[in-house]
C-alpha cells in the first residue's frame, strides 16, 4: 500500500483523537532479528519481563524501562517452532509451548532457565494420534503437573486437555473435544484453576459453533460445559479466563448485543452470566474484537481489543469496573506506535505493559508501557460525522459492493484477515466493487481511509 495512504490516515486521526501520548512509551520495536509478531502476553519478575514472538520463535527478556533487551533462545527444529503461547514461571524455570515441530512434529512443551540456559523439551506432542498436537496457549502448574491444551489431531479430534509432570513423565489426556453440539472445539487460550476445577474456553463448538466455557477436575473427571455461547451473549472467545474467587471474567471476539465482541463475567457453576461491555463498532472509540485476556486489580479490569479505536481501527487499551460501569478508553493504537494487540496486559506499580502483533518502525510489533491513569478524549470531526462505510451482500460469495462517499486517492483499500494481516490492497473502482471470490471462507475486514467494516466470505 502507498505511503500516502498511511499518511492520510494519520492526518485524519489527528482531527478527532486526543490522547496523552506522554503516558505511552515504546520500549522495544521488533525488527525480525529480535523476533517478530508477538501474539502472547508478557510475564514478569522484579527485574525483567519475559515473552515470546510467534515468528522466529524467539524467547526474550527486557527490563521494565526498556533497557537490556536480550534474546534468550530461538526455538527451532527438534525443539519445536512457532512459540505462540505465553510463558509460565515457577520461579526457577520458564515453561512454554511451541505450536509445531519437535521430535514428533506435533509441537512441544519446553523449559529453560531465566537466563536462557538449560533449554530442554519437556514433552513432544504427537507421539500418538490421541495425544493431540499444536498446543494453542500457555501451560499452568499445580507444582507437580503442567496443564495445557492442544488444537487436536487432524481427522481424530478437535482439541485436547492434557497434563504432564514437569520432568516430562506421566503424560495423560484429560479430555478430547468432540465438536458435537454438546462439546467444544478448537481451544485457543489457557486454563485457569480455582483449586478444585480447571476452567477454559473453546473458540468453536457448542450451539451453532459459537464456543463454550467448560470446567474439568485435574484428574480428568467431572468435565462439564458451564456455558454455551451464542451470538446474543458474545461468541468465539480467543483468550483466557481469569478468576477472582467469586466470578470468572473473559472476553469474546465476535457478536454480542453490539456485534463486535463482549466483556463478560459468569459464576463458576455457569450461572449469572452477564455482559459487562458490548463492543459496537470496528471504527468506534471503544474498541472491537478482543483476542486477548483481561487482568484484574481490585475492582478494575484492564484489557485490549485488536480492532476499534479512532486511530483508524488498530485496537485500544481499556478499563472497566467488575460491575460493568466506568468503561474508559485508555489508549488508541496507531501504525507507528504499534497496532493490533493479541495478548493481555501486565501490571507493575502504576504502569501497564503489553505487546502488539503489528506496527512500529519495522512493522513486526512493539513492546509498550502505558500509565494506568491514561485516558483518551475523543471528539468527532465533521469529516467523520459525514463519511460512512458499509458493504453488501454480507455474507458475500463473489463480489463485494462498497457503499461510501470516499472517492479518488482516498479510496485506497486494504483487506485484512482476523490476525490483522493484509491480504490484498487496491484502489476502489468507479463501480465500488471488489472481487473476493479468491478468498477462503471466513471473516475479513475492509479498511478505507480510517473506516473499517467486517464481512464474511461464505
């Protein structure tokens, strides 16, 4: 896409967005040599933050002030590849997952010391078809066992829940998802424990394949679906649940009353499900399509969305109270400062730390710091009030018709997938039509000059 397109978007955003940029700091810009496209979350100790990048499979650490960035280990070959789950620390070792590769080709669970030494594969998935393969999130531990989930095994299952001892012995599958209306399919996040049960979510499965919330005991017994998600409640969750002793909190990536995902809470027995926030627009100030997880401080939840925010729909940071009141748009991402976050935030002292999947000087994502008191003040320009964007038909099979007043040089467009990756670019023709028949079935986004609209290719 032309430089002028991004410049035009930036200039338009200045018309109506005011945010305290002094409260936002880029700590590191990924430049491929240091890894690229982080899709997980940071964890921290008293000195360092630790994380992984999806591409290049880099494990790294960095100090909270942005200094001393260090590549600890590049996971490759027989060790596995594509480190897309967050790390877990037991105070001595860092544990993580690689989605692919390893001795059996199904991904790995690995560990290494916090200085990057003593890397070893704890368990190689895919030894049998029943193991599952492609772990999709991080592992958690009860001190003896590591617990995690896989995406399944092609033609055999739609995901598994597993446990394995920290020394790699005693591997067992606790549950195999069946992808029937009474079960889930394709877990994406990590598990959380209340001391008795493990809780998690699947992106699909359940009623009309909108995803489920489940619980299971650590020995594999008492597997129960506590909530089947619907388009009314919000659907297709991507991240993790969190637990405060009374409620489970989470986010969905799509649907809900506003159509673009939700923040929700539910009791551990599945009762009292409540939508705390419904995201309403791919362009709006309040974000849309959360693909990460929440964190909790007192009665305040902090989270991020992958789209939305007035800075041409590149995601935002927000806060909301646990009773659903006090929603605050804290920061709107831009291409230069990082865009499209996929993980959760890390809170230390008075600052929030996180990563974006894209953006920054090298387009490979950034590590950032944001003051937790940050707020965005928004006001609409006359241009924003007057210009609209919609598409039809939706869902679409062959040709997408675009209804907009944007013309000429400003009518450059980009089609992106659900990870924010640009699939194609072009200039809208005089008939306002875009041929999409070569796209695979799924959800996509059309972006034109700061406007964003979602469509489904069927």
